[in-house]
C-alpha cells in the first residue's frame, strides 16, 4: 500500500492535535510516509510540534515528521496532500472581527456578517499565495482546504484557478451535524445518505436516508421539536456552541421543511442573537480561555513528561477525522459520499452556475461527482441568492480594490441590512485591517 506525503498548513492551530491523533488512528487506512507541519508562527507551532514528536514516537514510529516555518522545506515536489487550516491575523484579528461590529450594534461573528467579511478579505491573499506556492512545486498534490470563511475563499480560488481540479474546499460543520443526528438515531453517521443544499454555513438537509432507503429526516425533525438538539460532542463544547445548537429547535419550528445548518441562526434571527452576544467577551476570548488553553497546556505537559498516553486529545473529532476520510476517498478512488463545496454548474438548477454551493458528492481520485439537487423552493432560493451576492461582491471588492462593492456586500448581508450601518462598520474594519486588506477606493 502506498504511503503518502502530507503537508499541514496552519500547524499552530488548536485543531492540529486532534488531526495528528486522527492520523495515528487511521494509519492502516491512510498510511503516511512523511508529514510536515508549516506555520508562520514558530512559537505556536513549536508547542504542537513537540507534542507531535512524543505522540508519533508512541503511536506511529514509522512516520517521518517535522515542523517548519521555511517555505522551501515545506513545499516540495513529492507532496501528495496539503491540508490547509490557516487563520490570517490570528486570534488578535478574530477578536476585532467580532468586537468591532458588536460595538456598532451589529452581529460580530467569525464567519458570518461583517466579521466573516473582514476575515474573508484577509484570507483571500494568503490562500491565493498558498496555492501558488504548492503549484510552483507540484501540479498533482491535492489541496484540501478548511480555511474560513470557506464560501468566500471558494469563490476567490475558483476565480483565480478555474482550471485547477485538485483544490477541494470542505467544512466540518455538516459532518458535525451528521454525527449529532447519528447519536440521536443510534446510527453511524457514515451510514447516512444525506441530501443537502446551500452555501457554506448557509444550507439545509432535505433528506437523510438510512442503508435501507428510509428517510430518517421526518423522525429526526420530530425528535428535535420535542426534545431540542444537542451536538454529538456535547460534553466538550463551549457555552456559546451549546447556545448555538439550542437555536436549532427554533429554526425547525419556524421552518420545518428541512434541517438547518446551525449558522443560519445569525441570518434568520439577527436581533435575537445580537442580544445574547457580549461585546466585551466574544467567542475569540472564549476559545483563548477555553479550548486553546486546554490544548496548549496538554501539549506542553505531553512534551515535558515524554508520553501522550494520558493526553486529552481525541482521535475522532469531526475536524481531524473528516479531512482524512475525504483524503482516503480520493487516494483510493473509493467514491464515498461527503458534503463539500463545488461550482454549481446546474447542480441546483435555479441558482447561478458560478455559485460555489455546498452539496453531497461522491469523492473519487478524479475529483468530486456531485448529486443533482434540482430546483429549490422560492424561500430558500431567495435567501441563498442574497447571501451569494454578498459573497461574490466581497471577492470582487478584494480583487478590484472597490469600496463601493464592499459597501454593497455588507448592505446585502442579512446581519446588517442598513446601508448607513454597513458604511459605519466598513470604515471601522478598514482601519483595523490596514495591514491585511488591499486599499479600497
């Protein structure tokens, strides 16, 4: 069985230890010869890199592992897969993404609304450069991208690299939802045959078939309406995520046709959600005080004690495992079904062909083969068209350095709506992002 060479971009991410643990647990199904972690932040990555050395010594001694901040060392001709999870600006800029809009009376969230707009405008530059760096060495490596906001990044990469068929943008939130559905129905999430449509962080499950062909969605909907909704990893979730999952019951009650992606709460109930957000302590602060602190402390302890046997890092978190099973399906032409982000091209027949939609597809060594969705109802079509217009205008604002299109984008976003408020927020975000954004004229 071939062993693969893998590059992780964003090795200093708090999600990386879970990915490393998943690599160990799946070494028989996705064997790796060489694994390199790359990050521009040496100190963050070193903490996780030293953890990895101990972990691999105990659980995967055959792997050749290293971590680096040197592009020449990271980007090589023999890379098979690049797993990307970068965060341009780090938590410092994420905090500004969240707090600046909130101070001005608008939702502040990492990927939705003005925060997602700011994050997207920062991420486009680095993602384009990342693809150029990889392709300067190899045309064959698969680039599997987790970098947020995935919807905006997907549009930008499609525009810049329209003929590159080995870039696949993915998100673990539909996978997280499938795992939660499996827990509720006492099923393995891989046994589901899901039908899903939308944009990233803006979609719906319409059917959820079991191996016998029975649609489990009606049963699941009744369970959620009666008992509410909990994530599969409830015990590990921070307070804000539990509040997010609690909103699913409200969304299903108001719009019972389908089961929603949890992020839709920000667009369907912006006033209600805004009241719950603390402008002085946002999700960025919660992550730094919670998951980041726990993960880094665990990594330091493992490195100091020389053993990972009592580590709190789990191998089966959705983020780490999902990207690996997608890679496995590509590597061995398995054709397994996953929800991924693709150019529409008629998949959803009454949406623009150039929209980057999130749908179910069979993943093969020749790329994704999506399942047609057909026409979607007017309500969902209207929501998606407005959101896609915002995403497309955001990318155009970046590419053209256009203040007018940036203002149009934020005005269209359902978390903002007011043009006057959009201008106020935009001007504040421009000031905060001078180091990262192109000049908007």
